[in-house]
């Protein structure tokens, strides 16, 4: 296991040992993950960085309990994951908000399912609508929203019940630069407040470095963990200024130097349809 | 001349816009255009029919729009058509209600039992493709010439249309929605209520929309084959006396009723799927 152990007595929320995944598609077997070893510690923010199609979403689907690894052991707080993992909030890559529910009804849904009293539900929904900047769209159906707005509904839906672990699959990909920065800042302050562990998929190196405690870099398919980089930038981070600091540039240079080439090679590889 | 004027004006206000972007001359609202076209079709159709009737063809065979209109007026003025119309509507309503409720229930149940659904799939397709109207004489034999045989016929027609669409809809649910709810902690019942049912509702409404005009036809054909009341009976009766006007007036009445009922169900469908508009 590369550089997993920082010496502290923290507990692992997610623990993967030699996890592999092979899909059996129509065009034969697809090797998506290859012997991945990985821990997500309590309260930790980990960015998964890798070329598209390498198996990042596959890993998140396994942690959420929607699919099982072909081999290896995958546990959540020490218990093997063998069904839908209800301790997590999962924002999937593809929109999963329900088209027949309005923005506020969608965000309210997990609270309804968890039998949260109506008054508390209303307060929570209002708070999170405010947070993702969708005030004024409470009663709009998803068909009336832009792609980026739908993503934010999905984010609010994953956050609203304040789970101890968050799986976020390219949550800010569809947002413009300014909104993205605002969402990133909101996400950081919220997860710091809740002490939630976050597994955050992105293929944007800067996003990974600005947000994460650790950046896990994956190779092109079948995904292996190529390297794990500790980002020891102090918290709380001022995202607007961070990119201009010398420390940030230093980390970025290190990541780029070691891995930039690998990611780029992978992306070119995957660009072929 | 006015063309060059428009172009030169646009060149002044928007120097880098090509002549293509110049404001086009005012055109007729397309909706009005379509409506005018439709009125023209009706006028030409009824007009030529009216004109030919008595000049080119014997009205004994083709009747005429004015005669048909008079017959309809007469029916409603004396009120003699009401009991028959009411009977037909009752057969339609009862048959559609029973058939579609059963269709929704069976469709949902089978649709969510993948193995059973796979076993039944070919049989469903066969029965679905069967011309149910052809069974009408049998139903008369089994259930008599009264209300019962028509309700069975209408019910069967509605059942299959609604069932087939519900069955397809219940199988068509995006698994991502189901997975997403399972992670939120939903049990089967909640998933059914929050995902499967609203998702399949679109299909149920489609089934109903197709079923309504078919159910009207079912009721009328049932009456045509054998009955002593209903609009179908009026048509059959007129036909027995070679009364072309009576037959066509009956057919026109059925068509009008069918259009009105279809419009109602389309409005209901639009309301039930209003989320599609955003
Ligand atoms: N259900 C599936 N059946 C077959 N192949 C799949 C399936 N899901 C994903 N794959 C394949 O596995 C690989 C990894 O997919 P994914 O985890 O979605 O990648 P990423 O999220 O890193 O872009 C891709 O090549 C994809 O085509
Ligand atoms: Mg992905």
C-alpha cells in the first residue's frame, strides 16, 4: 500500500484491498480496475484523478454497494459492502434526480425516505437550495433546468441528509469557472463543518489539488493506482487566492512533473471512440 | 423595392449583419395559416359532396351534408337520440374503467416480475395483436345482447391497450433512479411509489389515450352486431332500411363523441405529465 499510513490512529471508512473489476459486456470482458489498494480515512477529502474511462465511476459504484468487485475485498467501516450503502451520499456522474419532482421535491426526497419531520425537512431543503444557488427555482421541474443546474440539484440531494461519507462523481464538470469556484468553496466549508469523508472524482488536476488532502492518481484502463500525493496545504483554504500561492505552485509542479505526462497519454488514448 | 429598403436600413443599424438577418416581411402567424388551410379542406370536401349529391350521384347512396346535418338536428331537437347516446357512453365508461384499472394492476405486477414477464411476453404480443372486435359475436353468444357483452368487449380492448403500455412502462424504469433511491435508504415499496409508478405513469397515459377511441369503436361495433339500444343500434337500424342519411349521421355523431373524449384524455395526459415541460 503506497503511503497510506500517516502514522495517526485514524479509522478507515472505506478500505479496498486488491480490488479488481471485470465487466462482461457484449464485446467481451472489459477490465476496469486492476488490484486497487486504497483507504479513505475518517474526515478525509480524497480526489480521484485519472483519464476518462479508466474506472473511477466503477470504484464509486462499488463503494456505494451498487456493484460488487470481481475479486478483492472492499469494506465500509470494517464490514464487507454487499448491498446499497446507506451511510453515504452519492452524486452519480449521470443525472439521477427524478424528472417528475421539482427541485425542492427532489432535494426533500432523501429526508422523506429517512422520515425526517416535515418542519426540519423544509428548513434543510431551504438551506441547501440556498447553498447550491438555486433560490427561485424551487418549483421548477428538471426539464426546465440547465445541465449545470441539474448537477447542483443532485449535489444538494446528496448533501441534504448530511451523510458521514460523500461520493461525488465529477460534480462540477458542467459549471462555469466562477460558479465552480463558489461551489468548491461551499463544499469545502460544509464537509469541514460536518467532518465528512469525501471521495471526489475529477479529471481536473487543479480541482484535485485545491480541494483534496490526498490526490489518488489512476492510470488508463485497467485502472491501477499510479501514485498518491499528499497535499499538505493548510486549511481552511482560500480557494480564490490559493492558486497564486507559492506552496500551491510547488505542489502543482510536483504533480505535473510526476504524472502530467501519464494522464495526457491516457486521455489521448481514450479520445479514440 | 421594399426589399432594397429593408436591406439598406438593416445595413445602417447593424453594419456587420448580412442581408439574411434583415427583418423578414410580416408573415401570417403559422397557426392561423394552418387553421385557414383546415377550414378550406372542410369547405371543399363538404361543398363538393353537397354539389355532387343529386347532380352526379344519387343521394340514396351518398346522402348529403345538409341532409345529415338536418338528421342530427332532428335527433337532438326531439331528444330521441339521448337515451341511445347515454347507453353507448355508459358501455364505453364502464368498459374503459374496468379494463384500464385491470390493465394497470396486471401491467405493473407482471412488469416488475422479470421472469414471469419474459415467459408471458410472446403470448402477450399474440393476444395484443388479435383483433378483439372479431370476438364480438362470441360475446353476444356468451353474455347476451344487452349491456354485458358490450362491456366485456370494451373492457377487453381497453385492458390490452392499457396493460401493454403499463407492462412496457414498468419494465422501462431507469435503473439509475432505483439505485439512487436505494442508497437514500428506500425500501421496495417506496421505490415503487416514488419511481416505478410515476415513471410508468407516462406509459399508462399513452395507453389510455390510445384506448379511448378504440373503446368508443368497441361499444358501437358491439351494438352494431346485436343490440336493441345505443348509437350502434341506430346505425344498424338505419342501414336495415337503406337509410344512408341515418347511417352517416350516426357515424358522424360517434366521430364527434370520440374526438371530444380524446381531447379530454389528452388534457388529462398533459396535466399528469406536466413535468415534461419543466
Ligand atoms: N456496465 C458496464 N458494462 C460494461 N463495461 C462497462 C460498464 N460500466 C463501465 N464499463 C467500462 O468500464 C470502463 C470504466 O468505466 P468508468 O468507471 O465509468 O470510467 P470513468 O468513470 O473513469 O470514466 C470503461 O471502459 C467503460 O466502458
Ligand atoms: Mg466516470
